[in-house]
């Protein structure tokens, strides 16, 4: 019925619209043609053919019985009339012209002829004028008749238009009547069908009503009974669940998080331990809960009381006004966005931060506060966390755009690192990762106030990305949106609402924007009591360092690769490179230091960078002890240098590690350069070996079966000290180091450089850095990171804990990862040393003694006992005794001076510190006594030194052990001793072949006034002044084997004691640090090296003119050194050693 009515209405309306359009077209055409002239009527056939309905309705009516039958006939008649009218119109002007001139001429001539009486011609012209007038009348009559034909054509057109309109009206009326008829038929058919169906339904219902009535009534009764039973059971279950839920809130420690601040249980708050270690006063339930929740972030955080006004619950619990439970927000799955009342939103954020602190293990939650408007006022209660550890709040509250953008970049980089290095496709969340990881990944909470203030479109897009991807990676976002603040261009504030949990704050409540919670509202908790807040902040701050401390045991790391078993140690080969684990990288993976392996051609040398406290030294110990446990000494040799007041490598001296060939502790630059030269010499030696065998690298050399050739590992800590000064040492070091890092890989030489900063290495060539592709960065300065990593400098910006680092390989895309260095305690070092010594002993490998350089300590003469004694045993000195004073600052034998029988071979030592000077004097005495024959050598000690000095105990030990004749002479008997020596001088002068030696040691010569140059002139003597005798001994005594070894306090005492030219008698000179004027007088030059510590002295020997070098003087011989020097014979093997 409705369809038929609708069709009828559509057809009727279409017909009416068409009639109106035709009528409008006719009226418009009439108006347009009303002003036409006769000349325009020739266009009428074309217009009629194109738009026949547009007819002038003002034309007079015509007899419709004589209308043309077709349009073609109408057009033909119209064209014919127009052609006639057009032809007549063209001839009419000529006719008018000729007839007019004829009539006028005839009239003129007629009047003339009549005037002159020529009536015949006058009659003729009268007839001509009459004919012309007639013809003109006839032409005009024809024109009028033709125009009337055209007008008749117009009337015909109007008649046709009226006829067409009538036909159209009749056609529409016919279609309308047909549609109405069809509608009536459809309505009748539909009514019949409905009546039939209704009758059928009534019949079926009537038939089944009686049968189903009883069943329906019974089912209804059963349903009501079942419903009543279920409602009773549900009510009981609801009561039980509510009681259990409320009890749980009070029983478990994490349940405290569901309680309001006014609960008394907050007074007994105990934080969760990061490793599941409950406090001693915890109950068993709380301890068990702590163990289950350790290392987790409680994403469900209470924000207030959730009220649900449900009628069913009110029916079950009529005594309850509103059913309520703790209202929480799930930060662990999505970000939280607060809109509306800003004061309520800020208070809510403060409560959230407090609860996160209270419910997360200390140090595991790290906050980043962005407060662009309040500038830290909104987080003032939490600023105290910075006093305990800056990492808890990221250093400071951020308010400037550049700082905000930088923090967002760091968080984005953290998310990427966690996603790629830790979660991947193995873990769904950071909580799952932390349950299995040995190094817990901290949780980061980003809190933003007054968004979008000071946020650009780029920053807003990055914030949105963090909010969306962060929760899975442990980065949670709490955003306080202030829509009243204008947003920067391109910032869509509403974009932050999508995908987030949105809470709209009002004055006294909060509404949830989620569809399923729109009926609920949350009454926000008030601020926590000030005392409780301070307690939570202080407790978390005090325990944060312990909570942040990450320790991966060294033994546990190496047990994972089997090196905890001695049977598996020293079995690996360095033929194809070296590798050793440094620490865990994610779950089940370790970060290995790999150098020189085939297929990893860019990983040959390493650079380790880390500030103080970053764990750089620990990383070096883990790598070095690991290498010593994995590889045998014939597979790997170590050269260890520490250039800046460091004693980290001393453990390898105490442990007697057989791998170590050179160990430098507080190494001087000169010694480091000598080590580079020594390794460069080894480089050249290996180059010749490889050329002889026709091979190009160490792997092929060893594959050729030519025997073992160990790899060399040079480790230089604080290497930048080599380049601290722009001198020859820096230039030579740069050349040698560049050579080793560029070509050393092929010859099995690898370099590991360590430093706290690159600030002092500006002269380090780019070629060296370009060859060191393995870069291990711990916490370090941003400029250093930028220099080493370039655009990837942000990788180290967020490193927070000691031992955390980035392993970065240059020119390897994506080959960078974060890892945690294993912790090697002193006990671990001692255990590793015992194991290494045990392995060496079981294989019959002697531990040996490496070349040891202790930069800040005097050298030990016992390290050179064999060398000193071998001077006499193997005859290398040709019987000439050599006094040794100390070690040079490079790898070579001790510095000493020979005392042949020739002029000038006396020694002068100047030292303000008498104890240091005496160490040198005693070392000289011991070395000379160890090389000379007791029967042919005499020692005289003219002792003017302090009698209470501590070094005298060493002098006593030495005098007891020396088999030579040693005479100790006090200052008051100096004249007598000089007289006796003078007599000996005279005696030896008469016996030129004498091979005996006498050494006069003057201790504290400035106090022995009897030999002073300025005093002896006034001392009476029966033969000659003592001063003259002493001067003669100094000048000529060495020629007959009488040598003077003198110690003074200052340079100015030289002239006072020995005279103006007395210094020329001393061909060997030692001193402590001197001023320029003193150096010029003492050494004859001001271009002398600078001493860096008290254990060093300057040495000059006239045998090497113009050369002043530094040495570390020998400490006074110990009892053990004295025994080795004088109580044991020296074998040939010892001499060679």
C-alpha cells in the first residue's frame, strides 16, 4: 500500500513539474520575440526547430482546423514566406528609388510643359507618373500581403504550441489515472494478502494456545524459582567476595596501596624489596607478598574512592548508601591524561607519585618531571629525592623547551633500546623481562604539567609516541592537560586523549571518560599527611642507591661459559682472535669483547671511556682476568700501562700473573713511549718472520705449523696523558700508536685504550681514532660521546648506574647494545689469581717477573739483583765497578755510573730530602760492594748525616752483610781520614799498576766543616792544608782508583764546600728538582726534564755530554735484597736471566 501511494505521488509530481516547465518556456519565448522586427523573423524556423514549445501566447488565435500536419510542412510554409519577404525587402529600395525619381521627374516636366504649353508631352509624363505611382502602390500592397503571411505563420506556431500543451496535459492526466488505478489494484492485493495471513496466524495461535498454555505456566513457575535461588547464591557470593577484598586490602603489603591515606596501616608501611628480601619486622604474609611482587611496577594505582550507584547492589545491601571500592588507574597498559580542574588534577598527580614511590622497590622507579609553567612548584615535595640520588628525578625539573625536547629524545631512545635489546618478540612487557633478568630494567614515569605549554608540534608528536609505545617498555606517562592554554602551531591537544585513560576532574569528584565507567565517579583522595610523605620520600631516597646497585657476579658470568672449571681453562687458542664476555646483555645473552677474529675485520682495537665511578677499571679487570683464565700465557701476552696516578694494575704484580710482560703503575710518559717502541720492535720482528714464511697474518703463520706465536694485548689506561704536552714524546707516541692500530692486527697486536675523558687528547690524530672501531662507553661527558659516536651520542646520555655501558662498533649499522659489566670484587681477583697460579704450577709454567714500573714509588734494587751481580760474574764490565742508582723511565737496565781509574769519575748528589739522598748512597754502596773483590776494595764513610734518621737501620743491615772493609768516620775525624787517603794517593801514584779501589762516601758534606773550601785555609797543619789535600783527591784521586761519592743538601753548598771550580771534579751528578738557575749551574743547562713525583731524580754523566735523564732512585736495600746480593752465589743461568 505504501509503495503504491509513493509511486503515484512521484508520477503526479513529475507530470505537474513538466507542465509548469512547458508553460514557463512558452512565456519566455513570447517575451523574447515580442520586440522582433521584420528583419529578425528569418531566424524563426531555426528557433522553432530547436525549441518548439517556446511560443508567443500573445499572438492572435487561428483556426486550428487548417494547421499543418507536420513540422516539416510548417517549416516549409514559413521558409517560403520568409523568402518572399526577404526578396521583396531587397527589391523595395530600388523600386522606391526609381519610382520616386520617375514621379518627381514627371511632375517637374509636367509643370514645365504646361507652362510652356506643350501639353502633349505633358500628358505623356503625366501618364508615366501615374504608372510609376501605380507600380509603387502595387509593390507596397504585395509587401503588406507577404508580411501578413509571416504573421499568419506566427499564429500557426502559437496554435501548434497550444495544441502541444493540451496533448501533454492529456498525456499526464492519462498517466496519472493509470498510476492511480495501479495503486488501487496493489492496495487491494496487499489487503487481501494481509487478511489471509492474519487469518492463518489466528488459526495457528488458536490451535496451539490450548496445548502450550499449561507448559508456559509451568516453565514460568520454574524460571521464577530458579531465579530466586540464583539471586540468593549471588548475594552470598558478593558478600563473601567483598569481605575477602576488603580483608586483602589490609593483609598484604601491596594492599596498602588500595587504602586511603588515613588508614593506620600506613604507619607500618614497609617498601617492597627489589630482590624479594623482606624486612625483619615484616609478617610472613607481607614477606611472601614482597617476594611475589619484587621487581614489579604496580601499574594499578589508587586515585580515590570509586562509587557505583547500582540499584541491584543497593537491594542486596540496603544498609549501604553507595557501593564503593578503591578507584585505580592502570598506568601499566596505557597513559593517563587528566583534564578539567587543574588544582584537583595536580593534587591527584601528587598522590599518584607518592603511591608509586611507596609501592615500587626503592630506586626502581625513576621520574621525569616537566613543569613548564609552575617551574617545579607542582613537584616541590619530591625535590628532596635529588639530594639522595639525582637519577630519581632525572637531575632536575624541566621547564625550558630545549631541555624538554632533550628529555623526550632520551626517553624515546630508551624505549627503542628496551624494545630492540630486551623485549623483542620474547616478552610482552618489561615486567615479564624483569622476572627473568639478572639486571632489572628501571621503570620510568614521565609527568607533564600544563600541557601543551611550551610544546612544539615535533615535541607533541614525540610525546604522543612515548605515551603509546612506552608502557610495554616501562615508560609510563601522566599528563595534565590545560585546554585553556593556547597550543603552538601544529599541536593537536585532542590527539593526546586518544588511546589514553582520560579522567576529567571537577571540584569534588572525577569522572571517567570510558564508556563502561561513565556511570561511575571517583572521589579523589586528599593529600597524604605531610609526615607520611616526608617519611616515604626520605626512606626511598636513603635506600635508592642500594636499590639501584646492580651486581652481576664475576664467577656467575664465567660459570656460564664454563671457565669456573680449571679443566676448561687455558684450552682456547688465539689463532683466530680473542674474545671474552664482559657482562649480561638482556636475558640469556652476554656482551663479548671481540678482537682480531676472522669475519669481523673492523674489530681489532678498543677504546674504553668512562668517568670516575662509572666502572671503567672494573671492566678492565673483568676483561683481563677473563682473558688470563681463558688463554694460556703462550697464547696471550699482556702489556699494561696506567698513566695517571692509578694503581689498578698493581693487582697483576701482586698476583704474579704469568701473562703480564710489562706492568706500569702510575706510568711516566717516557716509560710508555719505551713500551711502544718495544712493541714496535716486536712488530718488525714478526714482520720479518711472516715474510720469511710467505704469510700475511698470524693466523696463517700459526696454521703453517711454525710454532706458537702469542697475541700481544697492549692496555693503556688514561692514554690521553701521552698527548698532554706538545713535545717529542707526544709526537713519537702518536706515530708509533698509529702504526700499531693500523697494521697490528695482522701481526697479532691489539690495543685497548682507556680514559676518563678525551679532553686532554686533542693532539691524538684522527687516524688513530679512525682505526679503533670498538668503542665501549660507560657514563661519560657528552662532548666525548659526541666525538666518539657522532649522531649516536644519545646512546650514553641516559646511562645512570655504574657498570652500565654501550658496546658500539663503528661502521656497523645497528651493532650497538647496552650491557651491564660484571662486578669483580677483591675476593674475585684473589680467587682468580690463585687459580691462574695453580694452572701455571700444574703445567710447569714459571710465573716469572714482568718489567714493573711503579711511577710514584722508588725502584726496588732486589728486582735487579741478578743484573747487578752479573756485572762481576760474567765480566761484562771488564772489571770496572758500576754504581747503580735507579731505574730509567723506560724499558732498559738500571741507570748507573762506572768508576774506571780516570779523571772526573766522582759522584755528586744534591737532595734537600736527606732520606732520599741516602737511599741513592746506600744503593750505590751495595751495588759497588756486590761487584768488587773485598780484598781489593775499601769503603770509607765520612758520616755527616743526621744521627736519628730512619735510614740508618738499612745502613746497619748493609754493613753487616758487606764482606768488604768499611770504615765509618765521624765528621770530627775528617782531617785524619783525608790525610790517610792523601797518603794512599801518593803511594798509588808511585805504583801505576795498582788495581785496588777506594770509595769515599761523604754523607751530608755540608755539615763536615773541616773539608769546606772556605774554612780550610785557616786550619793549621804541619805539612799542608786539609782543603788542599781534599781538592787534590777530588781532582786526581780517580786516576789511581780513589773515588769520592758525595751527598749535599742544595746546589749553593757545592761552591761553599768545594770551591768555585770544585764541581768540575764530579763527572757524575744526581739531583732532585732544581730551579733554572740551579740547573744551569749544576748541569750546565736549563733544558732539563721536569720531575713529576718525589721518587724521581735527574742524572747526568759526562760520558754522555748534554744528556740529562730522569730515573726512579732505588729504595734503600731491604734485608731480602741484602741477602740476595751477598749471601748467594750467582749461577750462569741467573746471570743470563
